[in-house]
C-alpha cells in the first residue's frame, strides 16, 4: 500500500462518510440538492489536493456555467467522478448504477440530492430512470453519465450505449462531450493502489439537441479523437 492509498482510507473516506451523514440532514432543508452539490464539488477538489492529483482543464470556454447540459465522458478510473465534480463549474448530478444506491448512508444521501440510479438493461425500470434524469435536466440541473457503462481497463474508449443519449433527446438539451486523459494511471482497474499524477479534462463544444443515435455518434467521435491526439 503506497502513501496515496493510505491517505485515501485514512482521510478521503472518513471525510466522505461524515459529509454524507451531514448531507442527509442538509437535503431535508434543501431538497433541490444544490447545496449538496457545492459540498460535493469541494470534496472533489479536496480529494485531488490530498492525493497529489493535478487537474488540467482545457476548453472551459466551450460551456456556460449558468446553462445545463447532458455531460458525457469516457470512464477510465475511479478518480473520474471527484475530478469532474471539483473541476467543472456546473450544477451537476450523476447517473450511477443501481447497486451504488443500496450502500447505507451513501445511497440515500445521493438519492435525496437528486442523483439518478439506473438499472442496467432495456426494461421498464431502466426507462423510468432515464426519464427521471431527463426531468432533472428540464429542472435546470446538468446531468453527467458515462455512456460506456463501465470503466476501461486500458484507458482506451469502449463502445457507447445509446440509452445515455435518450436522456438528452427527451430533455432537448445540448450534450457536452468531455475527454478524460490519464485517470486510468491514477486508479488502475482491479487495484486498490492510488497514484499521484496529472489528469487532463478536455471539454468539447456542446452538441445541439438531436436524435439519440446522432448524439451518440458525434459524442463518440469527439471523445475518441481527443484520446487519439493525446496518445500521439
């Protein structure tokens, strides 16, 4: 176990746990989840500093912090979520897999803050989760989803799933493609080891509302092209 991993268990996890306990009370007074998001964004920046992760953001001029988007990105490491929360100036909620919502304290706190838990597959429950995410967008908040559905072992992009883009089609909001470079080296898949290092977030230009299939293809093209350029 290296020093960063030790800090994660001794500092980051306890701060997150007590933060979630506080959030359960906070969300009773602010059911919009907006105050929770500010706290989560602070935790993301705090985690990066403690673990020695430098975040370089490119393309901030491509989005308006006062607008809402469906944010999509590749998923290469466990650090992706706190880094996005801490670095993007959006009132953001995440779409996460259903299993995370069943974790005591953690799940209820996120649910009450407006995070959306989705059941994998094409059944009615999955569709209802997508519609709930679309309602969150219509209410003026941004939603983030990993359209690959799982983390990449190598950092290379995996095929996108169409369901993520149905959310944007239903809500009629722009898609904001974000390329994450280097997070697979910070938190390798199937390993508890955490490394310090640099992660780049490349924010592309918004893709205007369209049919889900078209949004999926264009988002994949933007993100995969940025990954190829970064590897060159």
